[in-house]
C-alpha cells in the first residue's frame, strides 16, 4: 500500500491534532507543515513529526509532491487556500466551516468535481461514536416521531476578531443536526448579542423549522461560566441526550414522554433510563481515516464538500437574517418577528 503524503497549512490549535491523527494511520505521513509565523517551527508539537519539513511559504505546499492538503487556518482564508490546493490537483480537507460564504463554498465543490479531487470539511462530531449511536436510534425509529432537537454549546472564550460565535460554534451543531435527521431546514431565525466586542456577537440563539413540522434550537456562546456541549432529541416515544463532556455517560436514552388520551387530559410516562455501551474511538482519528480512505478509493467521505456547503448555506442565512438583509431562502426563510 503506497503511503499518502499530507501537508498541513496552519500550525495553531487544530494543525498539530490533525497531524497527530493522520500520522496514526499506517498508510499516511505528514511530510510538510506550513505556517506564516516562523516561530511555529520551534513548536514542541513539531518534534513529533521528524519526517515533516516546515515552511512559511504556502506556495511551497502547492508545488510539493504531497497528495493532500489539510487547511487549519481562520475561516477567512479557507477559500483561497483550498482553491489553490485544488487547482494544483491536491485533495483537500478544510476545517469547519468550509468557507465564509455560499458562493465560495459552491465554487470549491464545483472545482473539486471538475478536478476529480476529494473535498472534505472538518465536521468532527459526525464521526463521534456517540453521535452515530444516536443516529441509529433515530433511523431505527426507536425514539418515535421526532418533535424537536435542542443543542447548547457554551463556554468562556475563545473570543475571536475574525468571526462571530455563530460561524465559530454553530457549525458543529448544525452538522450534527443534518447528519442525525437527514433533513434540511425550511427556515431560520436568529437572536444574537455582542457584549464584549462591538458588532461581533458572542451569544446567539438559532431557531430552525422543518417541513416535517420538527423544530430545532441551537444556543452558542463564548460568554458562559461552564463548558456545556449537549444535544437533546425529543421524540414521541423516547428522548435522548448526548453530552460530549461526560465520557462515562455520553449518551442516555430516556423512556419518558407525554400523551393526550382525551383532550385536555395529558398523561405522562416515566420509564427507565438506558445508557448504551459505546466503543470509543477519537472522532478526529475517524475523520482523518475517512479522508485518507476517500483518497485511496475515490468514494466521497461522510463530511464531503456538499455537506459543508449545506452548513454554510444555513450559517449564511442566519447571518443575513441577523443583519436584516434580503436573501435567498433555504426553501423559505422566515423574517424576524
């Protein structure tokens, strides 16, 4: 089996983690690392990749013999770096969100198709074993008809100047939502507030509706004292809670619900709580494995470019709704009331 050669652009928070997981694959090697900051070559994390050469020139990445490029830089640079890599016939994995606009995302998807290259986005939580177990429950109708999806992703920081909390945190939960339910929202409404930095919202609430009647609420914040990463799925038969901060009980299924037998009488059901056994593998490793396998086989990865485009469509609709601008509907975007 030929070894796949990878380059990493961006050696900040995600770059070293992606490199570590790629190197854990028996048929992958990180051979080139690029960052505009020369001091990154002295990073302790770089010592774990003795075969990798460091450069401050992104052009050197494009001219190199690497098979694939991983873009782990601020979102404002995703489009330019990914586009140049695809034009040089490299496969590309881009950290979330795919781009900062729908037009940019569409162009990358089209370019990848034209060049017959793999384009993938870093929707890491789609690879979580707990999320995949929850997806099985939903697809097998174990929760019954889904009423609503609620997600909360809050913490203190990290404050950014190049993007707001919606584009920074909401891609995680939007990608989980689309992956779990296999349904696109019909409308999105947003409330967001900037408390620390002018015109950069740090707390936001997104409300999404679906043609099926299901609803979703996503709460993201850089300004909360406790770290919470929780998804609740409410069905008419059972309910489930996925808590990413609780490794011992990451997924719980509640045999709880409410039924109307004779209007207006509502009866309540309180049954057992089930905690399924989940064989844990680091989601980022599974993501990197999917990228490498897609390159080797030519099949599309789970979090492919089209999936990334759908997430960007929702983020862009939320941003435009927040700004009160006219915009194209997802299918039909509701104006703020």
